[in-house]
C-alpha cells in the first residue's frame, strides 16, 4: 500500500546530509545528524571508492543504524515517546522533533517518514520555519530519487533552493547555515544528474558546491568533491582532467591527515596512469593504495580486490613482465572477493585472472575467466568491451575463427553504440559548443553579402516556422480554454441548481415537516412517529447542507471540510500549506471529498477516515485514507463521477488499496 516502503536509493555520490560538523545548530535550532562528522565523512568516502558508486539500501540502513545508535531505533523511539508524553514538545522543539523523526524513519518505514514529513511541513508554514521546510522538502526529493523518479526529485531540490534564497533575506539565518544548506542541495542535484548520465550538469553543480567548501575550509568535503569530479572525467575518457582533480583531492586529503581520503584518489589515479600507459607511476601509486587497503581490508573489501587486480594487470605490461607476481595478486584477489560486490568490480578481477592465464598460455582456463567477466548479450554495456576483446583473442588462439570474429564484432558494436549515445559528454560538450560559436562568429564577420542573405533567409524561415508553431499553440490553447469554460459554466449551473434545491428542501419541505410535528406532538401514542419525523428532519438538513454547504460559500474549502469532518464519526481533517483556490476548484474538491468519505463509510465499513489537503506551488492534493476492508477494481460509479469532475482541470486520481488493509486515494489538481 505504501510506495515509499520500496525506498531503494542508488547513489553514486553521497551529498545528502549537511556538511556542518556535529554539535552545530541552525537558526531554527535544529541540530544535525548526531553521528560524528569524521565517521560520516569516512562513510561518504567508503561509498565513493566503488567503481560505479551505487549505494544500496543495505548501506543506507547501515548509516542510519550508526546515526540512531542501535537496531532498535532508540533515538526514534525516544522522540515518539516524547510526543505521546504528558508534556509533549511545542513550538520549535516540536518542529525539530518532526524533522528528525522523518529523517530517522526514512530508511525503515517510508509511510512513517512521509507522515512526520507532512507534519513538519505543515508546522513549518505555521511557524515560518524555513530551514526545516527546505530540509523536509529535500528529504521528500530523496524519496523520489530512491524510486528513480529523477524529474520529480529535481523539481523538489529546486524548490528547496528557492526556499534557501528566501532565507538569505531574513536576518535570523546566518551565512554559514545558508551556505551549508545550499551546498547539500547542490551536491544532491549533482547526484541526480549523474544518475541521468548528464555529466556536464553533475560537474556544474559539484563545482557550485566547491566555493562553499573552500570558504569554510571543509577539507574533507573538498576531497570528496574533487574525487567525484575526477571519477566523472575518468568515465568520460578525459584523463588529463581526471588526473588534475585526483591530485587536488590528494592535496586536500594530505592537509586533513585522513589516510582513507588520501588512498581513495590514489586508487583512481593508478587507474588513470594505467590507461595512459605510464606504468611506472601506475605501479607506484597502486602499491601506495594497497598498503592502506591491506591494513584496513574490512573497511573496503571491494577497493582492496579491485586494486589487487589493477596491480596484476600493470605487472603484465611491457617493461613490467612479472607474471609470477601478477599471478599472486590475482590469486589473492580471487580469494577475497566479498559476497556483496557489484558486477563491474568482480569483472575487473576475472579480466585480470584471464590476462594472467593468457600470459601463461593456459587458454582454456583463460576462456573460463573471460566468460565470467562479461554480462549476457542482452544486458551488455560499454564496460564489457574489454571482455569481448579478450574472448576474441582467446578464440583466435584456440583456432575458433568464427567465435573470434563474433566477439570482435560484438566489441565494435558496443563501441559504435556508445559513440552514438555518448558522442559528447559533460564539460567537453560545453567547450565544443563554445568553440563552435566563436568560429561561427568569425565566419559571420568575414562572410560575403551572399552568405549574409542566406543567413537572413534561414532566419526568415525560422521565424515563419515559429509563427506557425505559435498559431498552432494558440489554437490549441483556445480549445483548451473553451473546454475549461464549458466545464466552469456546467459547474456553476450545477451549483446554482443545487443551491435552489437545498433552499427549497430546507425552507419549504423542512418547514412542512416542522409544522406536521407540531400538529401531532400532543398525541402521546405518536412517539414513534415523532421520532421518525425528527430523524427525517435531521437527514433533510444534512442533505440540503451538503448539496450546497453555506460554510463553503462563506469561508471557503478548508473551513467547509473541517465542518464536514466534524459531522462524520471517526473522521479527521488536516491541511498543509496555505490553501488559495478559486471557487470552482474548491467546490470540485469538496464534492470529491464528500463522495470519497461516503464511499468509505458505506462500502468499506471504515471506522477511521483521514482527510488531508495540501497545496504546493504547482498543484493541490486531496488525500482520503481509511482503515476499511479495501475496495475492488476502482471503477464504481462514484469514482467515475470524481474522474469526470477533475477531468477539465487535468487532474489525476491514484488509488492504493489492499484487502482488509484499508484504502488511500490521492486526487491531484495542477494549478
């Protein structure tokens, strides 16, 4: 039922928590993650040294366990106990409690995390807690990020940046708090763009965080940033920029005195030297990295076996032909492959083993290792190219020319596909575009009048095309406006008819029932009749009220829903954010809420119903959830009526229900 329970984040770079060390408070009084800052940074680096740097749910759960002391979530439990105590926190303390409970539940129970997040969000509007608000919105972005809903995550991160811009105008937030929050969002945006293979945008946002780290001399954060950028340039094949950033990372790491941080970019640097053919430097740098990983093998077993494999391959290169030493490295790597390891990392080990056995001319054994180093054809990526090349060479040595040609063609196909999909990446694309624009400007200055006319003709064609496109757009917009106007007229007509009907029921038929009761009230034998008349009168008032509720007309949707919830046993209503809607949307949402609550009571046999209303910059969302017996296929007449009501507003309806597990219905209208 709860989609956030499937929270499985896949991170390449970890910038999701504030850069401020332990013990510092924000202007809202909110303390940061209680885990020691040095431990946190080591965990960041532990994640960063993975080749593709995907962070699984297990790692995030491990981080949260460190943050909240033990597997029983003692910190979360104590906060929830405080909320239920005789003296619960209030004001800023309550706001901080909701914020920390959202963060604490995030890895374990997405529904609870969302619940406390919405509580914190609503309270932040009441108390104008901008820092907590951007923090909560950033956590909601993480939830979308974990479900690989990258566009939604980007939108929320940008919203968080807008809130941070507002914080700048208020004196209660100091510059360090603002810079810290901004650097976290920049890093998170870099992560999202990195996952979308938009390296130039990822580098852009990482580099926007860099001046903040330098301003406050956050050396460990600078190490992680330079290392991340080096990894991106390495994936793009820009060895020079990759080397420059790795060296900057080492420089900052040496200033911090952290051995792990010094080793992390050294491992990447060894790979760069190997790729560029500088085998002496590659071997020396790999040995420096291995000296640390051997002494701290359990800290990062994946980096240990990867570096062993890299050293083995270096020892097979020209001028370093030491097959026996390479074989010993491979043997040690094979014996220490961790159970939890990404395919690309274990593939490096098998390719190193393959190259060693090829050097010893044990072709059949080399073939077995080479086959283990590649994915199935349907899942092959550019990283499988080296394995295909090895297979082609092995089959050629075994005399199987058909297979040799087959794998050589597969390697070429991968390279061609990669070249097509990633012709220009990252910063190099921007540089190429910039150089092209400069050349075109010089050509334009030296061009003849004939060429100038050609450009003007092209411009005229472009303007004509733009004009046609604008006309089509205006035509479609006009049609949409007509449809919306028709729906508005229909809604107004319906509202007027309901208003007349409600008034007639209340004034005419209600008065007649009252008069009838007075006329038979003196007869004691008519008690049952009087009771039935009272019930009928009450029901008539309820029906006439909900046909056109006066509270909705006088005070708006929020007040009307509050009034409605009070009239329904077991119903509760909450609102988040400032609700500002036109009368048509308010009436539509009220009718939908009324229909959904009635369905929950009549058909789902619910005893508790939650009604929530939330408005953001771009949309308004009505959520009705109950503890009933669930619902069927969701195609009943009531839901069809609701879909028809929200259709003119391009609204969406999402239903989450399970047998005997209750129902949650989310109705969203874009603004």
